[in-house]
């Protein structure tokens, strides 16, 4: 079994799916690692490091795809050329954005590719070492605060100086998932006064354990959390009240880090243009939900926007800005997943296993994941006999 690691093609992407340190781990599962030449250069992992770890180097993507049984990468293939490089019977593992790009999953199924989307791994203890979403969200939350600190025209910490006292920046973090919690911790380490809000009241204890104050709004959140622990979509009337209540907190903040997202849906609009106009001149908003529409009404994905003296940043791939550590974290997640699905060098697709069943989105020429089929308007598949394929 050959595990292939192509160079990532997405613009601005500097990460690599596997690093030299995990080559031996994958080898212990009975697989050989083949890396496209130069795939790790931008992350700080040159070809010679892979060779020293026991991997082989392929001269081109075409050579790699011709040999690889399993292809591991960060994102789904881009464009027809990359898709056509995959062949029937091959397996693809990555962050494939299955709920945001269901058509891409259908295209993979049409090529006869078996595809695992790491975003859909179940949130169970056995799957934690494979949880690439958590790994990348951790980096995104950290980098978002550094970006805000570099943009804000004032300092984050309280300082007592001979020239007088510098008051600390006030930071509001919206959304206390993994990215939000890391943003809270980072802003606190930089000395800011931090407040945080989440539609799920149950996360208040986590927020406060990091030294931030939880913002309580006069709202009935009801069933704001799904069975997997993620926030789920609420009605428009709820969001309208939420925007009104949040506006006063936003107006009192120097920095807003917004991370609120609902898997498979557009990001909820939480910060209106009117709320931005009420902020102090020089304030900064970093909208980590920019890729799915943004939490701020003025966010432009991938752009810096100036409005009413406020800077609104819509970064799209912050983990790629820390490629060395991001690649190592992602590689460990992938190696853990491969260790779970490889059995003495052969791929084991035991659909009775909830990890396999949860992440498998395409197999046998069909889209097989229920949520992705629903996105495509396809009928549910008939239950298959239990057992290993």
C-alpha cells in the first residue's frame, strides 16, 4: 500500500499533509510513503528530510498519482486536471469540505474514488487524535489574535510607564468553540481584557476558566447545540434579537474576533453595519467565518475593509500562515486516521465502525454519506449488510 502526498495547489497554501516525523508511524501500519518533490518546502520540510525518514520522492504529481493507492492532502482537488489525476479504486483523505462542496464529492464518486472527509469524523474520544478540524481551528484562533494585535493602533496589555498608564485593549470573542477558546487564551496572554459570547450557555465555564468574562444576553437559546456539540442554526427572529443585544457589547470593544459557524450552513450574521459604525475609530474585527459569508455584514472574504474608521479583516486560511506547526499537527491527525483504517498494509473499510462510517463520503461510485446526499438532493441509500467490505 502506497500513501501519496502531493504538493498543495490552492493559492496561498503553504502546508503539507504529511511531515517526515510521521513516515515511520505510517510504515508501522504496513504502508510506504511517496512524496511529490517540493511538497514540503513551503512548510520547512525539504525532500532530503523525507528521504532520511524513509519516504520515496516522486518527481511529479502525475508520477505520484500513478503509484499511490491512498492520496492524502489538505483540501479537495481543484479543477478538472487534479480531479482527472485520480483513478478508480484510489482513496482520498483530507479536509474535503463535503457540506460546502457536495458537488465536489459527487465528482470524486463519479471517478470511482473512495473519499474520507476528516471534517465529518464523529466527536468521540477514539477519534480525538484524528480531529484535524480542532487542530486547524486552534491555530486559526491563535493567529486571529496576532493579526488583530498587529492591526490595532493601540497595545493589548496594561502598562504602567513613566509616561503614564496604557490601558488594556478590550477584546470580544464571538463563538467559544475551539478557535474561540484559543483566541480567548491568546488575547489574555497578550494582556487584553477579554469578554466572550456563545449561543451555548454551557460553554460559560470554559470561557471563565481562561480568564475571560462570559457575556450573557437576554435570549432564550433553546436547543442551540446539536448532539455532536456544535452550534446549530436558529431562527431569524432569534438572530435579529441576538444582533440587537450584541451591538452594545461590540460598540464597547477595541477588537472583535468572530468565529461563529454552523456546519453545512452560511455563517450567522451577528455584527451589523450599524454595530460597526458605533465602534471606536481604529477598532478591528477579525471574521474567521469569512469563508461561509462572515459574521459581520461588512466582511469581504480574503479582504481588508475600512468602514467608519474600523478595519474588518476576512482571512480565509490562517493555519497556512503557520505552516510548520500546522503541517505537523495535521500530519499527526492523518497518521492516526490511517493507522485506524490500515490493517497490515491493506485498507479496511469496516462500515460498522463509526469512525469509518462517519468520515466516508464517497465509495463504490456513489456518494454514501447521508448529510452529503441530502445536500445533493439524493435519496437515502438502502442499508447495507453489516460487516467489512
